[in-house]
C-alpha cells in the first residue's frame, strides 16, 4: 500500500518583520519590503493592523483594517508606477438648504 499526498501545497502569506523604515511580508516563498516612505499610512497603523492582510488575487494584497491594497509588481518595480499612495481626505457634507 502506498500513501498519497492529500490536497495541494498551500502557501501562506504573512507579515514577517516590522522595522522603523517599513515591513516585510512573505508570499509564495518570496519576501517583499513595504517602505513606510512610499506607503505612509502604514506608519500610523498598529502592529495588529499591519499583520491583518488578505491575499485577494495573484500578487494582490489587501489590509482590511486600513483599506489599503498593494500589488507585488508595484513593490518589485516602483519606477513603473508614477502615482504614489495618497489618502484622500473626506469632504465635509454640504448642509441642506433650509426651506424658503
């Protein structure tokens, strides 16, 4: 009797280290660095918020508590992405006109 392997190989994505200049995460056996200089919203985040990440597609990651998405290609070749991360401030709501 031979034993067979059940299921496929699984690869887990996880944050592996957080430093003063950014953090590293591991995916598919490769480690990636996310610099706080390029992604400033992570600098203000808690350790817990940075650790809660979801893989949403091949090479695509989402931090739900921060509402931030990053693609691996942007980390590997940042020169190809001229637009930089910027949080857009919410506009104050317009006041409803009072009856005339």
